[in-house]
C-alpha cells in the first residue's frame, strides 16, 4: 500500500459512510456549494504541498501555457483543498443511495470493508478496514455531520502500515477535515454533480 493509495483512500472517505441499502434524504439546499478540505499524512499538509507544486509548475511554464492552465483551473472552480460543486434540486430529492455508493467504493477499493456505525438524516459514522495483498493495512473511522441546510462537515482519521520497497514497512497516520458551505442557488458555470 503506497502513500498515494492511502491519501486517495482517505479522500474517498467523504463517500464511504454508506454501507447498507438505504436512501438518506438529507435536508440541504440545492445550488452552488464550496467544499474545503485539509488532508494530513504523517504530519504533512497534502493540500499545501500540492499548491506549492502547482505554483512551481506555473512559474516554469511559458506564458501561453500558464494562461491555458490558469483558465482551466478557473473553469473547474477548484484548487488543492477547494472545490466548487453544483447540487441540483433533483439530486437533493433523489437523496444518497447508500447501497449504490457502497458498491462503487467496494469497486474502487476491493481490499476494503466498510461498516456503518450509525446513520441519521443529520449524518453518519463509519468504520473502514483495508488490507493490501503485500501485507499493508489501514483502519479509518469517520463522521459526516449536517450542521444545517447550508453547511456540512466531515472528519476522518486513519492509521496503518505501508509495506514495500525501498523502505520496508512504514507507519502511516492520515486525517481529513472537510467543510462545505452553500454559496447560493445559482451554480453559474459549475456543472452539476452526476450520481
């Protein structure tokens, strides 16, 4: 299990709280949402590292390449640690199909088992255990909380062992903190989320 996989798995935990067939009808506002997140792996802020790398790439790019990259970043409405998402009224009405999301997560992470600890219309708690074919393992717990119709938060922590050359076995500690706030009913140029 490599650090990249551990970071990807930790980030994927935003969706993992679903583990049995149920549709959750969260009372949230449709429209434009801004999600900010902070992922830390063994004490290193991953968003800060990605932003620094992005700045270095932009600084070395030719002016026309830089303009294209900046235009693309603006169109996405995203950067490391910040994402704009459009949630339609239909998506809010549809709710979150926990079984469909669990199946997608199991497909993306076949060596993981998710257990739902608690689900309510205001949030969910889960437990996730993953094992890699090379003997690595990771365990995570997380909680999604709907603070209001215009805000939600997510917190997850994980720990485990990464097995592989050249370091042998290493310990990994990761955490993810996320917060989303409703920005308004119009999504502007941001495309809707398709579930």
